[in-house]
C-alpha cells in the first residue's frame, strides 16, 4: 500500500540555522513527491515537487528537497531558517502508475525561534 | 491568495442535517479535488473531478457526494451529518488531471456539527 511518513511531529530550530523536515515514502513504482506548507487558518501552499530528473529539487521561499531512492526519502531543507517559516509542513506522494490520489503525511510542525 | 475560492468559510449545523460546500477553481484549471482535514484523521483525499467527470475517488463516505458543473465550479454535499464529520474541508484545483500537476488549495470551509 502506498504511504508516506513524517516521523517528527515537531521540529524546533533557531533562526539562521539550517532546517530539515523528514519524509519517507512507500509506493509501487517511481513516485511523484510533493511538499506543501500550511500557515495558520490558511489552505495548503505548494512548495516543490519531484517528478523525475535531478535528485535535488529547488522550490519556493528558498526551500529545497533531496530525493533519495535507496532510502525512499524526500527530506525538505533550507540553509537558513526564518521565523516566518514557522508553519505545518506536509509531504505527499502519488503513485505515478495508477492513481491520481495525493496521499499526505501526518504533517510536521516547524517552529523557528528568534 | 491561491485563486481558489471556497464558500462558506464557516458552517455550524446539527446532526442529521445536510450541507453544501462550494468551490471555484483557479481560472483555467480543469481539475477540482476535495479533502477533509481533521485532528484524528489528518488530511484525507475525498474525490477528484476533471472537466465535469469524476476522475478519482478516495475515502469518501456514501453520505457524501460531489459534482463539477459546466462552469467548472464544484459542490460537495454532506448529508445525515454526524459529530465526526466536523472538520476542515479543502478544495484544490490544478490545470490538468494528471498526477504530476501541483494543486492549489482554497482557504477551506470549517464545518462544525453539533
């Protein structure tokens, strides 16, 4: 069965430090992978996606993610965190082969302290 | 602002009642998706429509139904409401119906069933 896991409920980081939000997946075939961010009382916003090609994907607001097929991971990273990055982050996966469903992880709350 | 609009923003109703949630996709987007977000279930895909036709179905209860109209707006109908249906309901849209298209989310409708 297709699934995506975000092992950390919350990540705390100081402003200016690098941040990583972890995501691992389990799908049949090659996955399409996405990261979305949700600010309080707002809908989700698309950050970036991996479909094929370069394993390092660059997205909005200085975020990037690295696709690692051997470790089935797609961790979200940013070199220098901002307080305004504090939000709920969702990893999502689709099975390219047969399904149009977007399966979301449980979400990771990122808290960037000044 | 994603360009996706949802009405109403808040809805409070009683058990056993029926409600209709409305979504207008971004201009030019042909696909509409419905999601349910709750604390215990996380973000769950309900259903997708593409250019008026149902494209994919997720964890949608039989008491729930949706449709996409010729002008591409969509409605999600929830009937025989139960306390457990209280959640945030998101609509999203994408330009195509393929699984590599990123989705743009509306601000959501918060449903409270008393």
